[in-house]
C-alpha cells in the first residue's frame, strides 16, 4: 500500500483538484473566445529556463506558433558537447568493428573530457566556443553552437499530464522529470506546451502535438538548407555572412528560423514520443498520424513511444475501473469531470477516439504502430485498459511490453512530491533501458 504521507497528500490533492474542476465547469465560456488559448495556469509553480549547463542540462523556451499559445521547452544534455563519434580507421578489419564486443567501449574511452586549453584549431574546442558568446556588445549567457560538426542526439517529444485542464511543459515537476529523462537517455527532450481545456477543447491539444512533430521536420529541412548554403558561401568569390544566409532562409520559408540547438544536436530520424497521463493519449494520436503520413514526415521518423499511465477510458468498465474507482489522486469521478471539460458537449462519449484506443475502425491498423512501452501503477483505476491496449499491440507482433509498479499510484514518477522517490528514479531508468534499444545505432544489450 502507498505510504501514509502519500495517502494524506492524495486527500489534499483531490480536494483542490475537484474544487478547480467544478469552478471551470460552472464558469461559462464565450464560444467566440480567442483560440490563442493558455498553456499554463496561475496556480502552477513554473521553473525558469536556463540555457547554461548548470546541472547537466540546458533549457530554452520557444513559442512556435504565432496564432496560438503553443510553445516548447528544449532540454539539451551536457553530453551533447562531446565530440561526434568518428568512424573506425580503415586499417581495422571489418569483422573487428562488427564482432568485437569491446570495440564500442574502446571508441567511447578514446574520447576523454575536452581539453579547453587545446589550440584554437583543435576540433575538440568547436562545441564549446559558443558558451557565453559575446556579440554586438551584449553577452548571451548560454550555449550557442558555432559549428555543424556536433554530436547528434535522438529526440524525445514529451507531452505532460494534468487531465487536459492543468499542468504545463515548464512546471517545476515536468522540468525535473524531463531533465532526468534527458540525462538518462542521452537525448534532446522537446517538451510540448499544448493548449489546455476548457478554453480549447478537443482536438486542440492533439493538433498541437502533431504540429510540433511537423515543426521538427521543418526545422530539420531548414537546418539542411542552412548547412548547404553555408557550404556554398565558403566557395571562391562567395562572401555570404551568417546573417545573410539566415535572411535567404526566411525569404524562402516565411517567418521561420533555424533553431540552433536542434540544428546542431537533434537527430529527428530517431524520434521517440513520451506521454504522461493524458499526454499519453496525445502521444498515441501523434504516433498514429505519423504512421499515416509515412515518408511525408521525412526526415522525422517515430521509432518508438512510451505511454506512462495513459488516460484511457471506455463505456464498458474494466475490473480496475470498478475496483479502484476511488483511487489515489486522480479518481474516476474527477477524471470524468476532466473529460467533460475537454470533449465538446456534442461529442462527449467514453468511447470517443481520444479516450478509448480499442474502439473499432480506429486507424491505422495496430500492426503498423511503433514499438510501445506502457507504464502502469498498481493503484491506478485506468491500468486495465492500458494493459489491454498493450496486449492488442502484442497480438499483431508489435514490441509492446508493460511495466507495472507495485504499490504505485497514478503519476507516481511525475507528480511533484513523488519525483525523488526510489520508485520514480527506477521508472525513469527502466524507460531509458528500453528506449535505448530503438535510439542507439548499435542497439542496447539490455531490453524488456
């Protein structure tokens, strides 16, 4: 059973959440309200972004849609400053590169800590020269990559929880969780600040998730264009400055600019979707749309998804929905209130495609879905439907394991007061082990 402290905090949490949900239900909304929307609530404790590697991860916030409040927070691990992996010397036999289990360790060990005192033409300096860059009599106190030849990292697109009506990508809890995932998985995390209900009902949050995935593809194309134009600028008789190259790109693509961290370090061909609670519903929707789009998303490729205690529900109750209806933190009654705030009144149904992943004729075919890791908690009333979805994926030969945590509650690895528990740390480590199977060029020796 959960600890006494967790039980007491759950009572307090549910009291506040019920009060907030009822207030929002009772407050009429203007149907012609601005679709710009909100991505955070005044009562949320937020964490400011920090573009310097003060604790192993640098962060920055970007507003990516001029017509809505949609924003992202990028988490860049300090490991991105390491030199890019170099190919093996040609003198080594091919069989050694493929078969020697120690060859990877030798390659890793060959790169020590960067020598900041190295000569200026030493390639090991290139990734560090952007720190505290001075330009136009101002100082940018953060990381600014200056070269294209940087270490490329996979990208995890993360969607926070909060029952559609609360939570944010820059909350203290979500910031802590994303930093942990970025370090453990050695990835760039892009946390999505999607629009909240009831100001913006379904499908706003889902559309925001897909919009960010498409934005990643656009960024990759912009970066490639910038790189190509930069190469041309170094030719004989060409004297284009970096600013001029940027202006050419803006002229070609409209009001779009290359995001330097993603351009230097992001590898969109190794993209993983990670959703927390209702964010898992968004992740699954984005994964489905990615499958339907196919190569139209190139160079973005969704290679896997992680669904953490998804917010799935349905008209026919499961055993856990009956037995655990009054469970900790997010019980069934409050989740139903959240769904009423999220779904348009004329579309409200517990078998809505956003709510139930196993309704008939919900495309695309499950056999086309990416590998899916599902995390569930023993005391979560929504656990059985998440497990059923995972079982349906396994029946069509999709790699879809389930990690169930004993004595755990909904959001046990992402809720503010539970983030530093051993179980939350273990969950993040377990996710990293499985994810690395799909984002590593060489695979991973451990997997579920």
